[in-house]
C-alpha cells in the first residue's frame, strides 16, 4: 500500500516538474499571462461598476460582483487546467504507453495535463483577491478562504468525473464523448456565470445546471459573499459531494468498459 | 464538430436572451438607451461579425515554430491571406447558421431594412479588414517570442473589451464613449452592430467611416514595415 502511494506521488511530482519546466522555458509568455490576468481583473471591475450603475436593483454591490466573478473564474480555470485531451493521446498512440504503466489511467491522464503555470497564476490571483477583500469589503475572510479551497478541490474532482465519464466514449474512437462534453460544459452556465450572478438565470436553467459543478461553485461563493448562510453552504457542499461520488462511480465503470472495448481492437 | 459548434452558439445566444430579459425585468424599459430587442439583436450581430474574424495568429505562430513559414518564403508568398481563408473555411457552416438566425430574428424584431443591411455590409467589410490587419500585425510577435499565448491573451482581452464583446459600449460613460470613437476597436464589432440597429446618425456614420479607413491604412503600412523586419529576423534565426 505504502509502495503504491509512493509510486503514485512520485508520478504526480514528476509531471508537475515537467509542466513547470515547459512553462518556464518561455518566461516572457509566463509574465505576459500574469499581465493578461491583471488586465482581466481591471476590466471585470469596470464592468461590475457599469452594471451596478445601469441596473440599480442588481442585488449585489460592484465590489461583491467583482469578488464573485473573480472567485468563480479562479475555481473554473483551475478545474479546466486539469482536463486532458484524451482524443489526442488515442490518435498519436501515447495512450497505449500510458496503459502499460501500472498506474490508474485516469490518474495518469489527470497529471499528464496538469497546467501548473495556469494554476500558479490563479493562486497568485487568489492571494490578490484576499488582500482586496481585507481592504475593501467586510466579507468573512476566514470562511471565504476555507470555502474557496474546499469548493475548488471538490469541484475539480466533480468536473473531472463528468469529463472522464463523457470522454470514455472517445475510446470507441467516436466523437460522441467530445460532443457531449462540449454541449454539457460550454452549453451550461459556464460562459455566463463568470459575468452574471447565478440568480439571474430562469428556474429551468437552474435545475439543468444543478447537475454540474459550476452551479455549486456559484451558489456557495454567492452565499459566502452575500449572506454567509452556513446552513445553505453545508447543504450545497453536501449535495456536491454526493453528486461527485455518483459521477466518480459511473466514470470508473464507463472507463473500465470502454477500455476493454479499446483493447479488444488492439489498442 | 461543426454541429457541436452550431449547437453551442445557439445555446450561448439563448442564454444571453434569458439573462438580458431578467436584467430588464429588474430595471426600467431601457438600459443605456437600448431596449431589450436591441440587446438581443446586438448579441446576434456581434456573434455573426466575430465569425468572420480569422485566427491568423494561431496559424502564423504554429508555422513559425514548426518552420513551415519557410515554404511561403521560398514561394515569395505572404501567408496571411492564406491563413484568413483557412480560418474562414473552418467556420463556414457556423457563419451560414448564424446568418440564418440573423435574418430570421431581424425580420421578427422588425430590423430588416435593405438600406440598413447595405450599410451594415459596408461596416462589416471594414471590420473584417481592420481586425484581420490588427491580428496579422500582433501575430508577428511570434517571431520574437515563439510562444504567444500570454501576449495574445493580454491583447485580445483588451481588444474584445474595447470592441464591445463583453457588454455593449453604450453602457460606458459618455466621455469614455467619445474616446472610443477615435480608437480602432469599436469599429471591429460595436459600430457595425449599432449601425444596423439604427443607433447612429449621419455625422457619426461619416466620422466612423473616415476614422476606420484611416486605421486600416495605418495598420496596413505598419504591417508591411514590421512583416519585412520579422521575416529578416526569422531568416537570421536560420528559418
């Protein structure tokens, strides 16, 4: 058991190192990416102010809207920085090499595509937001930090579980996995939720989006920023954990089944 | 994948309609001088315009990094025009589907007037020229830095914000809107859209036309000058 744990952690550390080395090879690009985030934050704050001025009954202040959207972007970006392009590894044959290794294929795929550069930038941004909250807002900072970290971890597992469940169909070399993933990921609230608060969505969209992690990220963040309602937060986290476990179970099942199919065809 | 792109576009549009309907129910009958139908049409036009924008920088940086740029240099060809049509070719079905949505919604909301469509087409061509030249210009950075993700991120964030992609520019304070008239960015998206919506008067149209033509000429000569320099630098690196 210990030996297995050692093997797995070593694999993760090596992958992070490689990813970091690749990013640091192009330092100018790394600095430019940080600069892009700074510009993005300034523009988002400006938009938040414009919205609040144009629509007085918006429900949030400009500062609250800014913290809300930025927190969501941080969590969402980290979540996406861990998703792999399994279709590419099938096409170029690297998946066969991964299958030979005595490490779980999903675990490998996760670390192979771990975007260290993106995650470092998002952590820097998170530190900036914490400083901003301390100076300009009366949000419970302890609760905010704790919940953002917890929600990020749970949501990353949740999103990856759905991702691997849908992408398992890629092993059949059909585009169904990719199709469903784009429809469910981009077609849900992800594009809008980072600009508009979740409560602006109509009820049927809220029901639909409750099957995706972003719904829980958005509502938990909104609760921390707006009302700090602990009962609500606990209920949301509980629901998210239950759904995560269900999706993990089905993702595992689907992968095992599709891998058998893939191997049956000489993959 | 084409079908997926079209479905995702439709869902995006549907979401924007829902969100702006809700925002209007919170506020008065007008936000920033626009009614709800104006916002819906604005996002449809905005999505249609953006589909004509080529991803020149992606093709160019990839050709610089894998050395394929040499092929164009040997043939004495400028690769940018080729990149434009590569990009357009991959988006053609999305353009057709969005054009259908644009025509149907224009008729439904009562914006379908031939003179407006002709005016819109003029400013659409200007927008395409302006954006293509701008993107071609910034893509030259790839020769110096190889990886351009971060730089492009900064430039395109600013560009999309100033061109009215995030929110229409009419929501900005008057003084900021006046400054935007002199910059090239609003002519890439916002100006063609509001021209179609009938939110511009004759003097604004003439001024907008002249300023955008001036920017096209500036970008063109700047690109010619910098392209020569970039190619020299590329050849100096052994390309």
